[in-house]
C-alpha cells in the first residue's frame, strides 16, 4: 500500500511502528532510507559469500520481513537457519504472512542489551 501517512494535516504523531505504519512500511522504507534496496542486496550477497551450512542468521528488527524473505528465497537449499525478530506486533504479523512460502522463523520479541554478568569479559577485550 502506498505510504501517504505524512501527507497533509493530521499526520500520526509521535512516530511509532504501529499498525498504520506497518500497513505502508514497505513503501515507506524504500522512499525514506537512501539506497535501501542496494543495501539489502549487499547484505544478501555478503551472507551468500560468508555463511556456511548450519549457520544461524538473525535479523533483529526485521519489520515486515522484506530482507529475511529475500534472503530465504535466495539461499534455499544452503542449510542456513534464518530468524527474524521484531518488537512491533503489526510488523511481525506481516512478516509471518510474507514468510509463509519460505524457510524462515519469525518471532515477536524485543532485543535489549543484557547487563554483563560479574567477572565476564567484554567482547573484543583480551583477558
Ligand atoms: C527501520 S525498521 C527496520 C527495517 C528492517 N530491518 C528492513 O530491512 O526492512 C526498525 C524495526 O525495528 C523494530 N524494533 C525497534 N526496537 C526494537 C527492539 N528493541 N527489539 C526488536 N525490534 C525492535 C521496529 O519495530 C521496526 O520494525
């Protein structure tokens, strides 16, 4: 559906990944994120080059699942496990519908940093 949410008076405010945004999101994102399709293509190419059978690829904040579904479509028979997670219910509902024909798991959920446990070593630091 074409995104006309911010045209004219009475625009939704504040912005949220709610049902109205989810309903036009696929149109909104290609118009609002520079080079969105190019970046999506680059991510798929990278996964195809680097991932090996058995690898898990997780799309955190997958929205309507556009990237994950394209990735699943282009990596059939490669043995990758694909998971998409999004905290917006309307977004993940659409992603689940879009992913019906491909091998990918879509899950509602919120990603948040977890506090370091006592004595743990921060990633990237040498012990
Ligand atoms: C800009 S969109 C991402 C676009 C998407 N990755 C794509 O390629 O089409 C941001 C998404 O992240 C989700 N999000 C924001 N905070 C989140 C969190 N803490 N956990 C999970 N999803 C989150 C929003 O609901 C929204 O769908």
